């Protein structure tokens, strides 16, 4: 690309941010529309259709949901790595988007095998899409650009506009016309995301960003096939393998694989740390620590698509306000309202020199997650004679959960691009998303503990109330404990890592 083209792209600003941000915003908005539209239906669809006839349907659903969630985020490590080394962010985003769209459309086919194949397409697709679009946002800003945090906040709004609208629409379609229409709409959303990204490239708003790191490597032939073609082929070949892993819920292979992945990633990080100078090492340690705290938080938060959706369908008096699938929109709804005020709060506190260090924000976030589950656990006391609790509990819970999320997730997203050594930033973004991957194993574990054994379509009410409220109480205690530990250790982190936070 010529110098003038690069310069033009850097000059293009909108609302005080690089213009490229707004294309990434819409691309991610639609991708998340598809992701969360589908997620809102996933648990209920498995309960109602895929596993409807078996007594352990809650357990099977919990395991498949966890395996899917774990793999869909773990694949981002590989996608980030391939992008760093070979593909570059642009091609990775395209490849990922196309695979995800395929997945959503296959979900629209009514068939059990198609179901697992579709999930596998989304797993592989998300691996290429998600880490790279997030890294792309960071790449739009020069190092030290103070607008970067607010850039990520805007981006996070896009994510949540998608996450808010999709469960409402897909949930409505699913109820009125059938699940497959809901899934089909998710696919259309993904296509829209790709079109936005494409138009950004056409309008040259990204300058030279996101190209493959080296043209030779990108086009280098292996077995006579250039890498740029080989990677999509291999990706598609992985789909049936992943589909098989997902469908084997009894053996739960994914959980075993995760223990291994955990070790492998840690070993690789230690290996990198050893090679870094002391300053970069401290940064990487902080990146790993916040990723770990984030894992715990998502472990509680991601229960929303599984146990909390089931709780909503079985024990919350929704009274026609919304369906259980649609309650998945509440978290994103609150994020949309709260994202800007909270990011302004950080700016305001920073001006006064009072902006809390990242570990404090993370400790507080975990405490808030504990408060959320405590609220759900006491909802049982207000249940009616049918064991249904007032909707307000769910609403307040999501309000507080969203504050906790904003104390952590966008802050971490921005931090991770700051703290990671330049040549592995997309890989680190993958590690960041690994926090969600491991979190889903926590979700699966909890889901299995709170499984209700029944094939009754209408199970719920008094039969299930205490299973959930007792479970929520225990979760609350763990989350509060984790938050307290992080807060107590924050001064020590300051001592050890100095200025890095
Ligand atoms: N809600 C955010 C997103 O969809 C974070 C999700 C996660 O990492 N678990 O990007």
C-alpha cells in the first residue's frame, strides 16, 4: 500500500476516533448478534429437542453447553496464533466469519447430526474471528494513545447491542415459528457483520493494518498448496472432529482436553516469560493474573446461558414480560446503559489520581458476582405457592452482574493489548479468551450439580426451586471469597509488579 493510502486511513477520524473503529464496531455487533442469538436458544433447544427423551437431559445439556463454550473460546488461541504468524487479521476475520455463518445456517437444519456439525463450525469460525477483531481495535491506536480505552468501551457497546437485540428477536422467532428460524436469523446477522467488515476494507479505513505479517509465508506452499488456502482447508477438516467431541457428552472428552490445554498454555507462557526482559515479564505476569481472575468471573457470569436460563424458565414468574430465552438480553441491556458512565467514571477518577489499579477493579467485580448469586439465592423466600419467584430478582441480578462485568471485561480487553509483548499480542488475546474457555468448564461443572433428572417438559416450580436457590447460595460464597482474596492480595501485587497494572 502506498504511503498516501496509509496516511489517508490514519487521518480518517469519526467522533474523535479512527474511522476504522466504527466498521469494526458494526462487524462485531452483527457477529455477536449471531453468537448471542444462538446462545439464547441453545440450552432450551437441547432440553426441548436434542435430549428431550432422556432422563439425564439436564446433565447432557450442561456438558454439551460447556464443551461448546470452552471450545468456542479456546479456538481463539489457535486463531490468534495463526493470524500473528501467517494469515494476518483481515483474512482471519473473513475466514472466521464465513465459517460461523455456515454454522448458523446448518443449525437451521432440523437434524441432530447437523446440530453438532453446526456447533463445530461456530467453534472453528469464532477462533479466527473473535481474537482478531478485538486485536484489530487495539491496532487502530498508536502506543500510549489515551483514546484506546474509550475505543474499547465503544467496541464493547457494539458487542452488547448485538447481545441485546439478538436474544429478543431470535427468542421471539423461536417461540412463534420454531427454533430453526431463530438460528437462521443468527446466520443472517453474521453475514451482515462480514459485509460491514468488507465495506471498511473497500473504503480503506484500516490503512495497512491487519495484513499478513509476511507475504512469502502467507503464500508459501506446503504439499503444493499455499498456506493461505491450506489453512481454510484444514479448518474445515477439523469440523467433524470437533462435532464428534461435542456429541460424546457421556465421555466428556473436552473436559480432559482442557486440562491438557491449561498445562500447555501455561508452559508456553513460562517459556516466553523466561526469554523476556524484566519489564516485559512483569507486564506478562499481570496479563496472566488478570486473565485468571477473569476466568473466575466468567465462570459465574456464563451461567446465564445455562443454569440461569433454566432457572428463568422453571422458577421465575416471567408473566409474559419475556420468554426465558429472551432473559439473555438483560445483561447486554444493562451494559449498554452502564458502559459509558462507568468508563467516564474511570476517566474522572484518573484525573483526580484516584483511578483504582486493575486488580482492585477485578476484585470488586468478583465481589459483585457474589452479590448477584446471593440475590438469586434469597429469591426463594419470595416465591409464590407454585415455586415461582418475582422477575425483579432476575432483573436486579443482571444489573449488578453487568456492573461487575464492566469493572473487568473491557478494562482487561484494553489492558491485554497494552501488557503483551508486541509480537504475541494476538496470541495473548487468545489467552485472554481462554479465560472464557476455562470458565465454561466451571459452568459445566455447576450445571451438572444443579441438573434435574426428568423428562417432563414442564418440570419446575416447587420441584426445582431449592435445587437452584441452594446452588446459588454456594456459588455466592465462592464468588465473594474469590473477590475478597483478590482484594487482599492487590497490595502484594503492587509490591511485586510496581508500576505495571
Ligand atoms: N460479552 C463479551 C463478548 O461477547 C465477553 C464474552 C466473554 O469473553 N465471555 O465479547
